């Protein structure tokens, strides 16, 4: 069984594949029923999912990341409610049955759902927070002023767990990280990486001379 990896922005249907393959056509694509807690967060965000599309075009969610949680409450229960709403919507998406070389096939891809500060669906580049528009900054390592050192859990060290943990962050106008969420890496290392992200800072970003909030990714490397 041949598999491909795609990147798909759900609801806007923009597919990218370096191998030149096309994502299967979407037949049913409901928006998430975001809970009231989405607007209560006060800032927009994105939930990313790794999914598998089976030979019938049905979706199975393999893994989910996000949205970013407030650094003041990283275990905020609202975040899980939002993520669960997105998972429910993704499991209702139906694709045209994928094929490879004319034969039924399964495909793995990543999809993302974004919402604005009011809890409504939005394009990731149109997110807004309590202080206006949130700028997509991409990889922010080049703008890091202070990268906090993450704790290395004794259990992870004993098992020689290592590797990179990318963390999605929301940065306030003063450069302080105010929300964060792991995007990958070993689960035992994700918590320490997110904690460290919240203790880090980025060079403030301006748009037309005005300071703005920015979202992006910083990475922590654990060496066994």
C-alpha cells in the first residue's frame, strides 16, 4: 500500500505535495462546532491534525496538536474542548476515494483548522487577538531573544529519549510568549518544551510601525 503525505488547509482546500501528487477532492467538509470556550480564550488559533484517508474516502484522525494554551494555564480544559470539536469535524470530512496508479489507495496527510478571537472559522493568515491582527511569523528561531532551557525529565533521561520538539507559540506585542502548544516530539519531552517556551521571549514585531502579536514556531532540542 503506497502512502503520500499532503498538506491541506481544510475549508480552503489548498493542497501542496512536493512529489506532484494531488490531494483527493473533498466531497463533504463541515466546519467545526466550536464551543463557547473558543471565544473565551480571547485569541485565534489553529489545530493541526494528522489523518489517514481510507479507500472509501473516510477519515481517521491519527494525531492532533493545538491550539496554543495560555502560559498562565497550560492545562486549560478549554483547549481540549476546542481540539475535540475539530477532531469531530475532521472525522466527518469525506474525500473522493483516493487512487494510486488507477488502483484504490490510502493517503496520509496533515490538515489544519483555524479560528479567530470570536470563535469563528478563519484562515490562518487572518487570525486576530485581543490586541488586533496576529501575524504569521513561521519559524521564529531567528528572532529569539531568550530561549529558556527546558527541564529534562529523569525518566526521559534514563530511557535516553532525545530529539527536537517544535512548539507553536503566540507572542505578545512586547515579545513575551503568552501561549504555547507542542507540535511533535516524544510525549515525555513535550511538556518541558512547552514550559520552556513560555519562559522564552522573541524580538517584538511591528507592522506599519505598530507592534503586533505574532504566531510561529520555536524548537527545543533534547540531547541524551
